[in-house]
C-alpha cells in the first residue's frame, strides 16, 4: 500500500508501498502477505472481534482417500509470533513438492460501490509440482489462461478484456494468505502477537509492522497487517491489511492443508469481492493439460538454476493529488483505496477504485496516481508486473 495523507492547509506525503507479485509461484504477496495496511482503530478491532466470534468454525475432512497429515495444530501455542507463523505455514503450504496433483475450482463475485453484485466469474487451478501448474479465469467477455512449465517458463493467453485486481490476486487470496519469509525479515518488519479479545482471548493475531530505516513507524503511518488464527487449530480466520478485511469460513482439510471454501473481502462493512470454492479434488495429470498452445505468449523465460529472487521496485516519480474545491465545500474527506498494476515498464496500469468517500476524491486520486512511475520490479533480473494497493487519505483542516 502507498499511504498519502493530505490536509486542507498543508499537504504531507508518506510513502510506504506494498507489493503483490502475481502470478509467479513462490513469490508471496505481503497480504497474503496481500500487504502493508492502515493502522487498526479501536472500533475496527472491536468490529473484527465481533465478526470473528460470530463466525462458527466448521472443519471437515475432504477427499477421504486423499493423503492427510497427522500434525497437531495449535498444541502449546508459542508466544513468539514468528513461531506461530511457522507452525501455521505447515497447514497452508499448497506449493510443497510432497503434495499429490490436485485441481481446484472457485466461483468469484464482484460488487459495486453500493455493495450490489456485478460481475461473476470462475477460476480454476491445476497443480502438479511447484513449477508445473495452470490457472484459468472465465467471465463474460474475458478468458485468460496461464501455464507454468517444468523449466520455470510462464505463458499466457488472453481473450477479451484484462483481468481485474481481485482476479489477478485470487491465487494468493484462496491459497497463499500467509506472509513469506522475505515479508517478515526482522530488519524490515516487527512482529507482535495479540490475543483478542484481551479479557477472554478467542483468537491469536500476528501483527506485522514495517520498519523504515530500522525504526518503528507511528500508528498513523498505516504499516500494520493482522493475521488472526484460531489458537487451537491454527486455522486462519481473518486478515486486515490496506483497509481491506478478508474473512475465511467453511473450512475443509485436504492433504493436511486448510482451505476456506467461503472468502469475503470487505472495506468497512461493504463487500468488494467473494470467492466460493466448490471443487477440490485429486488430479490425474496429462501432458496436454500443461502444454501451452502455439499461440500463447511467453510471459517469463525459464528460471535459472540459481534463483536470485525478487528485487523490489521503487517509486521514482510521484504526482500529488489536489483537493477538489467541490469536496472541500461539501466537507468530504477520508481514504480513497485504489488497486494498480505496475507494468514491466514501471508505469501504472489498470487502476481501479476499490473504495472512496466521493466520486470527486476518487477522480483526483486516480488522476494523480496514474502518472506515477516506478523502477520496475525484478524476478531473477527480469522485469515483472506487480500489483499494489494505493491508499490516498484526504483530510480537511479545522
């Protein structure tokens, strides 16, 4: 997330980008990492607690003949947040080479600014190994497929329009919700463990907060993300990041991993996106399933044997948004949440408004952010696309 705070009398910028890299496997988004987020206000924490407690945990076994593990979740929960994340990661590692081939199908739904359902689509994922997998997205007017081959090359084929933010990041939302090792580097991130509610703990929440120059930032800097688990099972129940709250419900356990069949993403109390997993099954793979057609586009070349990893990009050109006069007169203020795709050229593409106090503030934020330029993000020295959440806060002076 990029957080910028604007006052009526004086404009001050605070830059803290959070990046989600898709669709490359092994590259975790900070949210799922999905992200740096705004600080949780007491009323938000209270709302989270009520929502968590109100949701009943349903844990059932799926595919009886499909391999299960015997690990015991949550036994003697550690007070060290890193150990909690490490223990939970065993139940969310859907890229382990130990897994048998599998196939997943989910139906997803978008919602408009009033919370009414709009576009609906289907996402499918076929997995054989950490390098060999395939994803497809389908909705009215859009067909998109990607193939990752044994040598690490990535191909894609598009028909119709481009994918939207929540489509591009659905793999992380459904399968890879936890932060990766690079996202919790102790030199860059401070971790805490909070038991909520404090008087009678029901959930263990790992809180990540970015360090800038080795220093902890003020709560208003918006650098916190919450990952809230059931302490007895280490099932991830909710995340809060970048103003976005993601709830996970109706769990199944497959090959020893937890999978939420119902996922809801909200901002405030308004739905933005939902995903419902209706199929998770064993797969008998064939070469045809994972062979890209001749007209597919090569998106990424083969990965070298010595994987150098990710080189994070950085903002190199920034335009400050203006505060519209009509918004000042109407006393409109608050956070505009945008989703953007940073292209291989470092420019901002596919900018979307996820939430805004008013159309005028959204337009102002959009006009500014679309002019920003980044030093491209690199994977093993090769430029890659990167998703990010941008939050622009408009605040009136009194």
